[in-house]
C-alpha cells in the first residue's frame, strides 16, 4: 500500500510536468508510434506493449502489467515544412493603389518559399498502472497526441523577407498553437492465458489558436487584408479505445484495436484586424466577435498487429538480479526473449475530416474603413480539407543484448497519402510518408530508461487547383484559389522515457 501511495503522489506531481510539456501539441494526424519505445520500433508496438502505454496502444495488455508501474515519456518533434507558392506577386490581382507598408516595386518580386519558423514542438505523456487482481489491471494517464502543432509560416505579422513582403501564404495560414491532451482511464482483463480484452475512456481537452488572413475585396490587395485570429476551446472531446489480444502460443501474439474520437466542438472568439498593411493611421480597426463556434472533425482508426517473440532456451542463464527485481511479473520479455519482431497495420478513417467549420454570431460584421465601414462577414466559414483514408504498415522489433539489462530496437514504416492536393492546407499535411527509427532501453534496478529517434520522410505534394476546386480565400467579395504550388516536409522526433516498477 505504501508503494501505491507513493506512485499516486508521483503521478499527481508529474501530471503538472505533462501539461506544461504538451502545450504545443496538436490534434489531427499523429506521427507513427505513441511513446518512446513505440517510436524506436517504427510504431510497431501494439501487439507487444508491456508498459503503461498499453492504455493508448492496446488496453487489453494492461492485464499483463503487475504490481504498480509509473511511466513518463517526453518527446520533441522538429518539423521542417515549406511551401513554394506558384506564380508571382504580379499575379495577385491587386485592385487598388492604396498605400502599404511595403516599398514601391515589391509587386514585381517572385513568391519566395516560406518555411515553418517554429523550431520544435515538445510533448509529454504520463501513465500509471495498478494491478487490482491477478489478470486485472487498471490504468490512468494524461496522454497527448504525438504530433507537431505549433507552427508559423513566415512572420507573426503576415510578412516575409524581414518584413519587406506580404507572405504569399497568409490566406492559407500564418500560425497555429494548439493544445490537446486526454485524461484517460482504462482496464485490461485476461480471463485465460490465450485471451485478453480491455478498454480506455478518454476525456479530451482542446485549445486552438489559429491566425490567417481574409480579404475585403477581390484579389490580394494587402491594404484591404483582414487579419483573423481564432481562439477557441473545447473542454470535452470524448474518445474510446477498445482492444482484444490473442496468444495462441507463448511466442505468438495477435491484437485488434479500435479508437474513436469525437469531433472537436469548441467555443471562443474571433478577432478581425483591418488594414494591417495599410497606412499606420488606419490600423486601429479591430472587431472582436464572441460566441464563435468551431467544429473540427477528428480521425479514428483500426489497428491489427502480429508479433513473434523468440524465447531463450530453458537452459539459458537469465539475469537473476533482474528477475528478483521484477518478480511477480507475468512474463518479462526483456529478460526471457532473445528478440521479437512485430508487424502492425493501421487504417485511419480520415475521410471524416472534410471541412473545419467556423460559425459566427448571427449578423456578424467587421469594421473595414474604406470598404463601407461595418461589412457583413461570410458565415459560416469553411476551411476545406477533404482528407482521404490512410493505411500505415509498421515493422519493428527488439534485440535483448544483455538479458534483463539492455535492449536495442529498430523500426520502419510506410504510410499512404491522406491528402487531396487540390485542398492541401498548411495546418496538417497527411502526405505519403516513410520512416526509419531506432532506440534502446537500459534497466537500472527497478527503472527502465528508454531513448528513441525517429525520422520521417514525406513525399512532396504539388497542388494544381483550378477555379472551381481548391482552397480559397475567406473573402467579403469574390474569392480565388490560394494554395497552388509545392509542399515539402520532413520530421525528426527525439524521445526519452522512464518506467518505474514499484
């Protein structure tokens, strides 16, 4: 009981660390592999998971976690994404000769490539498990999406080239800073050696800050741009995870898992600033709209996994000290197996993500001097995404170099594209991806320390939208397509985790 009380106390304290570290995480599409050990295996961990991340990856296997365990995973994602918009500033369709903050002649410049200027996105996940009876374990945690959500393309004020040019991406996106985390509780139950099942209930909490530009007139006249900042929160985004695990032989594991996440339904404000790029004397036209609603569909997934673990021979000497430390464990794979290999297939139902819809108050207007004063705003505002379903294949495994002391792991994955190039956005780009990864776990008494590195290659995406399809301006008048061009991206993810066995 004393150890259980210590674990609960540490869980409460570390929850604060988890919240602070996840402030730049996002919803939407995630990297493959939630958790440090999963990342090192290319995400192929669902049929193996033998630490508290089972709460997220396969709650059925919570049933194999004995005693009390406490786990903290920290990760940092570096997202290198760029957009080279097609065309030049001369193609923008300027309609007015109003003064702007830019030097004369800027209209003849080519569109520059604009890249993400946010250096990294940190995140954290914390989970604890408590064995309540033989074959029945409860898990609780605070889990964050394994994704990059803090991004800024160009300057915060919608300019590029040290403020000398308007960003060609400003109608697409300027910046976002998103927070999403899921307080979670789940259980795993193993009624027989060959069958286990479990479920996790999650209470999602989401905050979204998003900035881009609209326009009061047709074309892309900077003097009449409208800077729009959406700031909304949803304090209840429910999700549920369920899984079944089969073990027909001691060396073979199968799993089937399903995760459903409800839509984000957030409320908050939209701030509209007119004349951001105009004469300084006319920049004070600001409209704040309350009771704004955002509906953002989320993805759900089905996971199938199969794992083979090659056990050591009965005459092989194991690490007796480690066996003593982890006595009572159902089966310590790090000690008793030579290696294992796993293949997972994940099918993401991305077609739920069609439009992000922002609903304004009835009769909402914005103060736009020079364009008729209080101008009615388009309502609702629809940010088209039109994603496609994705299939991910993940292959990885561990090799126990020193039984019960040191394990090395590698992994790789392939993910089909989930984006329609005609509607590609800068907020999330679920393109075709290939990843390679590696990691290690070192056991020091009762604590396992894990490290992982994951690199994701994403195929270039070229958008050739036409007048009748594509991502369009938010505009008070006629709108035009603004997402043509080439999108490039790659990711580097570093992760460290600790799992303590009480």
